[in-house]
């Protein structure tokens, strides 16, 4: 993988999304925790050594191309140095099943490349044509892969535990009477990015609806933009009634500037004035490809309840307690039975050393900070596509995302890296403070601190 060699972590809200995990290492040679991933690390190191060994031959002239073994899938590319008798040969087998046998008897496995160095000699007396002989084998993708056992990332719990878990505050659901520097009123809903300047994932739309009679099945309708993988939570009179995960990232949504999805949600209302608060939550914006400047998020239409258009839409940017660097504000609203919009605080000992991560699989969806540093969004969802695991030796042919797929039924991400620089340090008297914000549900008592390592498969 030459896209990247050393993996990393997309911290805070920097992840390119929507709905992309914070781990950013694409199965590369050195993963985000700084460990060598085998056999890929050794395979790449050996390739680099082979290129270094034949560099004197590779950059003087274009290679001489040829085929061998009587088939076009078996290719050679021969390089000759301009000022010496050095040469090199790259053997390629593009076949997916059968090996190729070179003129000197070497077996080139299916879907592999081998490199050899040699000595250039004239093909006949007095001829200017040359061949590359006395070949010395340097490298084979198949042989290196088979000589190095594969390893995988492992997490282990240890003596340092998550302790002193406490509910710090529960976010109060806003009303049309809210005021503040982050509160704005308009006759109709405004697009989310325009309101938040993409400084937060959260935007509240609040309005009042006067119902002629109580109705347990009133229909709330909106058009939503999903460029940020938007989710909606609907509160009626301060109580959570609907959670809609409208997740998508189709390119067509950016190509069509008028694209939106229609949401028709069933909510209960009482007779008279009802406070309707809709929380729109983005989970990251696409950061590559065409038309990204067209991304739209949030509510893009009038808000209707049983056909009536709501006006005087009060917009509140951000989440109370979100703060700078994840700081929370004490004294939030009352704890709700559904566990939504809640900040939890906990800690672990200062002596803990990396590489560390948090196992957040018992939580739902939200974000987490360590010592005031935002380490990313979390969303404990499981992959549900069909898997077709296969032996690594069978992985031949052009890249196909569905080939040899594994991990179905597992969490798309389980462990969230804590950079060493975020830790308080062993010489500190203060424990490491963790703040977890959950949009809905979860069991904070199940959060674990784990130590990461590599083990053989």
C-alpha cells in the first residue's frame, strides 16, 4: 500500500466522513499504534532493499519488455546500466492461477513479482544487443509473504482501570424562549453548516405547535440533507420521542444541489401548545472528491406537523456542555430515563503508559475527551454485510473490496486510541480524566482501558 506507510488517527472532528472511523491506517505497514504489521512491513522493506540494490540500472533508460513461458501474462522488464555491465530483470506473473517458469528455471508464482540482478553480455560476437545473465535472485512478493507469519492487533486489559464514574450533567432540551450568543430565530429552518460554520456537530431546531386535540400519531415532516450523515432526535415537550438515523453518503447527493430526503416521523402531541425540539447531528463531512462544496446538512425545508407549517424556528448552535476541549458545564438538566444527551466523567491512574485505547462498545453514539483533548466521535455499530473469508494464498487478481472480506458482525471500530501526549504522565499526581458524551444510551460502567499490542495470527 503506497497510499500511506504509517497509519494515524483522525482525532476530534477531523475524520473525513460521513460515518468514517477514527482509525486511519488502511492496513498499512506500520499501524496507528506504531506496530509493524506483518507480513506487509517485511514485504515492503525487502522490496525497498531490492530497488536499492538495482537502482544503478533502473534510471538510465527505459526497460526492454518481453514475455516468457509462452504466455502474455508472464512478463519481463529488463534494465541495463548506461556506464557499466550491470543489469536487472523484473519478472511479473499477472496470471491468477498458474505459475510461470523463467528461462533459467525460476518459478514465478501466480499474481507476483520477482526481482533479480545480473550482468549484461552481448548476445553474439560483434553484436550491440545485450542480454542479462548470471542472475542473482533478490526478491519475490510470494516468498517474502510466506516467510513472515501474519500478526494482528490485540487489546488486553490490565491493572489500571476506569474508576470514579459519575454523571456530570444532562443537556437541557431548549425551547423557543432560550437566549444567548448561540441562539438565532428565523421564520424557517436554516441549513446546518451555514449556522454552525462546521464548528460543532450539533444544531437544535425548536418551534411550537398548537394542536387542536391530543394525538398519539401526529406526523412530523421535514426534508433533510445527509451530506454529513445526519441523524435526528425529536423531543416533544422535553421528552425524546423519535431517533432517526438517516445515514448516507451517495455521491449523487452532492451532484444534485436540490437533493434531500423526506422524513415523516410519528410523534405524540397534547392538546394546546407543544414544544418541538429537533436535534440534528452530523457525523463528519466528505473531504475529498467532486462537489464537496455543495454539501448540505440538517433541515432543508419547512417543518410541518400534520400539514401545518411551523414558524419562528429558534436555532441553537452546539450542545450545552460541549465546551472547549470537551469541558463540561456543571448543573445540566434532570437525568432522563432514556439516558440521552448525557455527560459522564471518569478517570484512570496517572501511571498508565501507552499505547492505550478505550473500548467503547458498551456506549451508543457520541464523543470522548481525555484530559480535555478530543479523541474523536464514537458510534458502536456492527458490520452486517456478507463475509467471504478466504486463505491469503487465494487473494489474487485485481483489487475488489468484496474479496476475502472478514469481520462481519464485529464492531466497525472497537478501540479508540489515546495518544501518549494526551496522558498526564507517570510523574503527575493527577489521574487522567475522561469525559464521555453520549447522544443516546449506553453503559459507562462497561468502558475499559486497554493496552494495545501485536500478536501472531
